C-alpha cells in the first residue's frame, strides 16, 4: 500500500545528499512507491477549522544540485496524509512551537513523528534532567554566582550550553582563572536574563569523543563515535568532528534499555542521544541526524528500518 507522507522541514535546497538523514529516508520511501510532500513550518495553517498544509509533491534523486523536484504547492488537509515527519532542524523557536500546535490537532488520525506535544515539552538540553542517574553533574541557571559556585564544586572546569542551540553552537569551556570567564557567562546568559545549562567537564571528550546513539521506537538502531578536531571541545559533525565506528558498551546498552520505555510513552519514536564517557549529555528529539554516517561506517541501511516502522504505524492508524 502506498502511503502519503508529508515532511515538515527546511528547504530542499539546503539538503546535502550524502549527509542528510531526512533525505536518505525520502529516497527509501520513494523507492517503495510512497507519495511524498514537502512543506515548511510556516506552511501549516488552520482554515475553516481544518488543519492544512500548503505542500508540494517532491521527487528526490541522489545527485547534489539535482536532488529534488517540487511540484506546484497546493492546500491539502493534514488528515489526507498517512504520516507527517516533523524534521525541521534546530534551533527550536516559536515558529517550531506553532507548527507543533497545528500538528497536535491531527495526531489521533495521522501518524506524526515525533509526537507534537513531546517535541514541545522535551527540550533537548533539559529533558535529560528527568534521568538524573545517567547524566553528569548539572546546573541550570541564569545567575553568574550560581554558575560560579557550581564550577567550583566540580573542580573548576565545566561546559556551558544555550538551551536552544544545536550543532555545537554556543558551547564554551568554563575554566577557573580564565580572564574570559565573566565575558563568556555574560554572553551565554544575556547578562543574567537567560538560563543556560552547565555540566561538569568530562575529560573523555578529548580522546574518545562523544557518541551519538540513534533509537527507533525506544530501541538502539545504530551509533557513531564523533572525535573533536585538535584543540576543539566539540565533536559535532557540523564543526569538523571525525566519525568512527562505534559499538555500544554494556553501560550504554543499559542506558538505552532504561530510557527506551520513556521515549515510547512520550511518542518520541526517533531520538538521538549523546553520550560522553559514561554519561548522557543530551537527548535530541527535533531532527536527529547520523543515519548516513552510521550507514557508511557499518555497511547498513538504517533508513529501511525507519520506513518499516512508519509503514507499521500507519497500518495501525
């Protein structure tokens, strides 16, 4: 049975065919004969009480620069679709929030990945606080004195992150004695008006990097290790992190087993968790990436399992 799938995402022009997870999912879905449509978050609307999308039929091809064709957009009821994939890349902002409210109106009739209310409620930097046994020492605060006290508590080194950042943007190392300490905290907190997350520094990032683990329906699908460039704190691919083959450790397997039921209960069907050493540092729910990197290193095609799962869910709708 052919499905009608809507992708709410960034412009197709921005897609990198050899790196983008959404694109490889689209290629797989197209190969199975599913009908696919593209829309931006701003293209969602409610007209005469009916949730709609101004969407374009999309065809994809694996040649960069010639990788898509969009037909003329048309207004379609969201309930015309079998599945909607919310794949807009961060940053998480109010435009994203508005889109989740509209998608929530149809989530009982259409399979939405991930569930809209959980996309709103599970901040990628804060959701991990619900699993305190798995995370490093952490504080969330806007006040410089609270941040300084925490840094002293963890030995003088900590990592500061914005709550709405992505791809490693806005992440800094706080180190006691650094003459830039006040400036970093002022910049990160907008002079004490915006809370940030601060975590103890984990030395394992230097040699071992961090690990991105993809979970589908609460089960580990695959993983990669991301090694930071020389002199860099961040292992994110966007900032030049090098990908290496990864095998889950017993602790990581235990972590996935512990987190999986919570993800399923929240309708967080497709999730990427980040792990440094033995600790969970982030839970990515908006538009997790890593499929193509895992495919290349492990000789697999994870997108097949993603489409298998979507097809199974649509049969149950």
